[in-house]
């Protein structure tokens, strides 16, 4: 990614491709993304966590290759564009659901029917390797999971796509500077 305007355009295109993509019966993936970002912003999350919250399900976009699990696609697509933290956080949202379902009383009972079904396909509650839960970004992955769970309400507030484009450009620029300082070519 060579410029903030390219990052903003790419994110905007991918987000728009989520309009009409349904995982939950209540909101499409576009509205889900906007609501997840709104929850992160209201919670005072860092820019990187807000962007990861918005783009955690980007692997469901028809513009991105499959058929790998959507969390892996998100991580692999986001990391070179926005840095390791954004990619890792988005990629950890399924592990965080499995962890919470195993460790937090009542968590699984509060999941939507679709999320309960996907949990079963994702390996069920538990089985989360310590490499996840001991990672320094793990607490933010759990926060992202909660934004994800809350972002399934018809008509709920969400971020504006233009705001997300600006945020994506800012993070892409910071990520590029960081990569150059470490001598990483991409």
C-alpha cells in the first residue's frame, strides 16, 4: 500500500462489497462492520482496534479469495496493509469467541443463533492455545469480540464509511513508516 488515499479507496471498496452479504439474519456484513466500529470508538479503543473491529469479517467479502476461514483471510489481507496489530486482532476474533464460550459463564447463552452455529463449526468452546491468550494484544482481541457480538442490531448506530477511509489511510501511513524503519519492503 503506497498511500493513504489508496488504503482508503481499497477499504471503502471492500466494505461496500459487504452490502447484501448476510451471515446474521438481522444485519448484513456492511452494517455489522459499521456497528462494530462504532462500539469500539464509543469504548475509547485505539485507532488500530477500531479498524480491526470494522474489518474483522472482511474475509467474507466477495472481493477477497477464499475458501479459508474468514478470520485467517482477514489477518492475511489486513497485516500487509495496516500492520501486524490490526491483522492479528481481526484474526483473533474467532479464538476470542471460543475462549469466552469456555471461560465466561453465560457467554455462549448470549450469542445469536447464527453465532452459536458458527461456534460449533469453528471448533466449539475451548481449545484455544496459550499462544493466543498470553499474547500482549489478547485483551484487545476479547474487546473486539464483544464489539462483534453487540453489532447485530437493526438500525443501531454505526460509523460512517468516510470516517473509516480516513482512519485506514492514517493507519496505513503509520504502518508504512514502521515497515521502512525496520527495513521491510512491503
